């Protein structure tokens, strides 16, 4: 199923205005979808590692970025809004 969801996520991102937090919301969405598809077992960890690597991030970079965004409530709300739009779009593709 994941192979069908990820292209939809990329289409949503392409339609969005370029913005670092929006781009990061895509990474977060990809990770959530992969976790839902593969769980937290070794296979899921490997897929999530590949997703981070594809976007040039380490797990530490990812966590730092999340903490950075959380420090600004307005920015966090915007990030969450972008994330929900991406995930809603993927859900509609099902």
C-alpha cells in the first residue's frame, strides 16, 4: 500500500508553495505512513531510515527540527496544518 501513498504525498507537495516547514511536513508524513504500513519492527526502522536519508536527514537532525518548530506556537500550528493537509490528501487517494 505504501507504494501507492507516497506518490500522492509527492504530488501534494509539488502543488504547495515551497516552504521549509511544508517540506519538512512531507518528511514527517512519509515517516508516519511508513510506520503505519511497516510498524516499529526492524523492517519499519529500515524504511524510516531510508526516508530520512533520502531527505538528507539523520534521526538527530529530524528531532532537532521538530523541537525547533515546537518552540514557536504559530509555526507549530502551521506545521500541523500542513501535515494534516498532506495526510488528508493521501487518505482521499485510497
